[in-house]
């Protein structure tokens, strides 16, 4: 029986929305930490992700939670999580929902602040 790779990918994304960065109470998907999700023909999910900082002491825990969330999706046979730092994460990788949640929690727009600090804002 052929698998529906796009359906599995959508379900993996929904599962990843239940995995939160312990330091920023926003899920890894909306934070923009997930760079790529690829589902193979045989149901293996390959996830390329990053962290907000390369020296994050909770890197293994976050990667394991990503792995576990993806593994819980029906139809997933196996999961590979690759943590990369190129390109490095920055706030512009956040989804609009993540950006809204950050502003709600912290009281400012992180993307505007980031771009302003780099001379790109208004």
C-alpha cells in the first residue's frame, strides 16, 4: 500500500507544534527551528532542524522530543533528526504565528528588533 507522504508530513508538523523550546514558550515549528521535513516512499521521516543558539545545553533533549513527536505519527516507520547550524537561526525564520506569540509574551516584535539591530529596520 502506497503511503501519502504529504499527509504524513502535515501530521508530523502538527505533532511538532506540541514540542516547545524550554527557554522560549513557543513550539519548535513556529519558532522556525525546523528547516526541512522529508518523507521517503517507505515512511522514513528525515528532519533537518536547528537551535536558537549553537551552545544550547538542552540540544539533545529538544532533538529527542522532535524525534519522539514525529515517531508518534501513524504511518511513520522511522525518524532521523539532523541538527544543523548552517544557516544559523535568526528571528526571521519564525512563522507569523510564532512572531505573534513572541510579541504577546515578550511585549515586542522580535523580527523588527532584529532587523533594526542589523540596520534593516525602519
